[in-house]
C-alpha cells in the first residue's frame, strides 16, 4: 500500500498550491500537469524538470492513481496485459489490444466483482470496491503511455489512422460490473470524450444485465455501444450460470437493452461464452435464435477460455461452427470472437487472482 498524494487527482489550483508549498515556482505546476495528462508513470520521465525536483516529487507524491506492478506481453505481440495497484493496495487488470481497426483498451470498473458469474475468475475474491472516474481514466492513460511513451501527441488525431499510437477504442469489459458503478462509469466516458476526443461510438459498456443501470444509460442519451453478457438462452439455464438472472429476467434485460439501442441508433451486442456441454447444444442455438430473431443485434460467440479455478470445458471447433451456423441460418448476425492473449491469462480476473494466490 502506497500512502502518498496522487497529483493526477488534484485540480489545477491544488497542484499549483502543492508545487508552491515545496518551494517551487508556479509554472512548474503546468509542466507537471502536461506530463500527467499523458499518463506519466513516474517523475523521472519529466525531463523538463530539474533533477532535484524530480527526486523531491518522487519522495512526496505519486503521479497517477494506478501503478504498474506487472506487465505481460502475449506471444502474438498484439496484446499487453497490466496488473495495476491502486493507492489502497487493491489490484486491477487492464488489457491493451492492438487491432486492425486501432488500439483498444479493456478497462476494469470495480476492484473485484459481486456478481458471482459461475465461469468468471474476477468474482472469486468478491467485490472490494467501486473504482473512481480517475482510476478508470488512468487505466487508459497507462495504455496510452505504453503506446506512445513520452512522445508528444499534440498533432495526431486520436481516432483516425489505425496505425497511429493512440488509444482509439475503449471497452468497459474488464473486472467488475460497470452498471453497479454507473455514475463513475458515465463520468469516465464523458472524460474519454472530452479529454481524449474518443467518439461515443468507439466506447462500449458491457453489462451482465442490470436493468436500472441500462435505463440510466438510456436517460444519459449518448450513442455508445451496449453489450449484454447473455451466455444462456433461457432463464432456467442463465440463473444457474449468472445469479443476476434471479433479479432481472432475460426478457426484462433485452427489453431495456433494445430500448437503449433504438433510442441511440445502435446495434445491440450480445456476448455468449460457449461452454462445452453446458450452453452450446443445437437446442441452445435454436433457443437463442428464437430469442433474437428479427432483432437489431450482433452475437459475439466466445469459445470458453479455460480458467483453472472454474470447472468448465472449452468447446470443439466443430461445435462452435455448428452453433454459429444455426444462428446465421436464422438470420442473426453472428461472429466468433477468440479471446486474445490466452498465453498471458487474458480471461478476466486471472492475473489478479494468480497474484493473490
Ligand atoms: S463476468 Fe463480469 S459481471 Fe460476471 S462476475 Fe465476472 S466481472 Fe462480474
């Protein structure tokens, strides 16, 4: 646990006061703020500050709300996973994915999770607490720094060229249920839009189906992408896999979600993890087709990525394609999404869990 003030969390006036309080001229505060806005992980990178000031700051404060304690690179060279520590010692995970359409960051919204989904490692240690807006934003800046280091980004458009070194997409799909932390999640998305220029359509919120939270997003009224973690086509099966289904039934969740996408002119994303022998049968595919037929949605089929702490099996390639074929025959847009970076424990919560054990 690191108990030092975090400069990123200070207002401009507070930062100036802090800098003056350690005997430095006011203009140093602006220089520090510029580094913080780029996600500077420590003070030693702030090369336009005198060395003695960098050392003093290092003794007195931290730059960002998140500190990297482990960084793993996948063998495909496209995925980087960070284990980050917060000021109170809690740990969270963030994943940077370099894709053909740009650089995407998967952000955690809580330390741990209370939702208890049976296939998920993130929930095994329970919920520790909600993350603040700055703790979520700092995850994106950590990825941005990874991409660009100390290079200035003033003249580069954030969302244009997929080869450029900026974060272009953000998915709130890491550890935690963002709609149990709705106000901070909304504040975070507003900051992504205003401070980094990330378009609403390049931001995705993924929920296990908190209907009240989906309604809050609808009232908020911005055209982000909404993804529902469905993972089962019937209430009976879904309640076994996801305890939240005892509170909000599939029909209520889908009603709220389709209302959101129709008001914001988006397509609903349905996430469906395929668990061999549990939810990947021909009958399950037909039931899912019946549920989604003629609806404005895209189904992402995600073959189960083995987590040692969870007792499910990965589906065979044949059964994945059979499931997809049935959906497609029923006119449902469907694609298979392979988990990236499996060699670095990309399943949500694995890295944090392994660190604790
Ligand atoms: S899948 Fe998401 S909502 Fe479910 S327990 Fe894991 S982190 Fe929580």
